[in-house]
C-alpha cells in the first residue's frame, strides 16, 4: 500500500498535502469502492479548510492511491465517485 510514497511525483509535493494523502490512504485500507466517497469528500474538505488546492496531477495521484489494490469493479466505482465529487465541487 505504501509504494505510492516512492512515486517521483511525490518528491516535490507540499508536506501538508502529503499528510492529507497519507491520511486518506490509511482510511481507505480494506474499504470497498462505495465506501470511498466520504473519505474523498473529507480529503477535499480538509484541504479546502487549510486553503489547499490539489493540482490535476496531484489529484490523479490521490486517485491512484485510492485505487491501489482494488478490483476493477471497485476502481470503476471510484471513477464514478470522482465524477460525482467533481460535479459537486464545481457548484
């Protein structure tokens, strides 16, 4: 589950963002795709409260973390949840 920490994209990431991602990763362990929506919403909400915005590349990396070790069905559920969250965040 922690291979993502060695991703070159993580090398220059803000430490506060890294901590938020670590927290989300820990909370997703053992969770199904459907249970990830509240975790993703909490990640975004916590980041916004701290004045933090994830870049598209950083957000993609977060999604990779969330999808790690999940079945194809669960990964599809995550993608659907991302679309839902994205729509919500644009309002």
